[in-house]
């Protein structure tokens, strides 16, 4: 790691090991993407000495419904369809997380989280295509490591 960076957001090897270890013995899971959506954001502007970029993020929950050659398809849950934007433009690059939880009487308790992909493009009004770890591991990670050698 470069000394100026001070830390990393995600240890890729540890995340991959968590993915390959499988689901926890108990609980359920949901998949979620968090990203900014162009439809809900406004043009950046300057106010005084500050540059302001009014953006609104969306937490898009659903389930991975298909996997093919490392491409994951996430389908929105039925309960939030009326809250979704018409277009997820801008969400590309947002993380796709699998959240494992135990539903209790009054709340849900998260027991594990795993980053399992990166949002790429919208398929239709309910589905988003994501690059899964097979694609990320084969192309993105080697390229980043090659370009960032110090």
C-alpha cells in the first residue's frame, strides 16, 4: 500500500474468502446496491467558495436472480417498485452487497456482509446487470494492480 493512502476500503482477498465460505448457517439474505442516480440529482453549482453537487443516492434492494459468466442480474423486490427511479443512470460503479440477517420480532440483525459485484447497466425497470467477482478478478483487479505499481 502506498504510504499516503493510509488504509484500504476493502481487502479483496478477505472479501473473496468470505464469499467462497458460503452463507451463514442461520438467517436470510438480501442483495442491495447503493449508488447515485442521475434522475434524482441536480447540476453542480458554485456557492461562494464551495462547489456543491446535489446528488441523491438510492439503496436498491432485491435478489440476484441470474448468473452467467460472471454477470449477475439483480431483480428489485416487489415492495419497493413504486419508489424506484425510471432510470438507474449514474448507478454504474455502485457496489452490489449481499447482506445476511436474522429477522427478529421488532428488528433485523445483520450477521454478515459481502461485496459481491459492481453495478454496470440497467436491463429494464426491475433489473440491473452487475459485474460479479469472476469478471472483476479476471480483468479489473489485474489491470488496477499493473497500473498502480510504485
